[in-house]
C-alpha cells in the first residue's frame, strides 16, 4: 500500500494482528451518532456528552457511565434494542480509507477481529463496507467485560495461539486503546479519536500502513505517522 514519505516511518514487528471494527476498518459514525443522539435525548442527556464515551464500548457499558444510578438489567435490555436498531441501519457505512487494501494484504496472515459489536452487527457492517470477515473473531457475545477491559484482545491472541506481546492491535477509541495496552500489546491508533489516548503509534487511516512479511513468517508494519496537530 502506498504511504506518504513526508514523515519518518515507524516500523513494528508482530506475529498476529488484532483488529477493532468500528472506526478502524469500518466508518460507521453516521449510524452510531444517529442512534445514540436519539437515545441520549430520550433520557434527557446531552448528545454531545454521550458521544464522548460511546465509541469502543459495548452499549450497556456506555449506558452505565451515562446513567450510573440505573439498574444494570435496564442497560442490558436497552442495549439489545440499540443493537437491533444499529444492525438495521447501514446508511452511511463505508470502509475506512485503505481498509480494503489492508485486508487484502493481511488475508493470509494471522489476524482476528475484536469488536464490541455483537456477531450480527459485525456481519452487517463488514458486509456493508464490502470487507472480508476474518475467520477468527471475538464479538460481544464472546466476552464477559467490555473494552477497556483487555479480555477481548487476550481471547483473540489465545485463539490465534500467539503471545500477547507478539500482537499488534489496531484501534480508534480511548476504550479500545486502553484495552490493548492493558493486554500487554502494542497499539496502532487509527484516525482522529486515537491521538489523545496514548497509542504506541498513530496514523490518519489505513493508507498509512504498509504490510510486509519477513522470512521467519513475522509481520512487518511500516507506518507513516500522522502529523502532529
């Protein structure tokens, strides 16, 4: 994949790649913002404040932050409704820049999808963005704790049979970056949300990532970091 040479390259080596979906491979912000703005308004909350915490978490975890006094069973019930609405809405869902080429480049390499979406929503969004679904995937049903808990990334590494220290995570959100780092992994932050959360490296999108393989089978990621803003 092509990458600008205006900024010095960063090189990371790995044995496996763990990929978030929303904001990392798939741009679903239009759907997320529609659904969560409506939810926030229905509960008398500021939509802008809600959108600050929604990305990267399972819905029930976002609701627990925004409505801390509410019984968790109500959060789980409303999260089920939210998932159904988001699954039915694909308007504006597109691939993140460079995602099709990136997925083609890693097709034969060890990788897994690790997403806070459930299996149905993940399938719909990957299809809407015309991206191949990884054979190994960790979805909401697979874990007991939402990001920023590292459980999902640790499960992804275990399913691939790779030590966490040899994995590189691709993430866009604060919750996801925190989860990857807590799992003992290096994290490549994707897009504007990622920069403020301390990823190992940060790029604007996947056009800034070049994938190579070494003779020993390891993965070499050459990154063109996003310029400082």
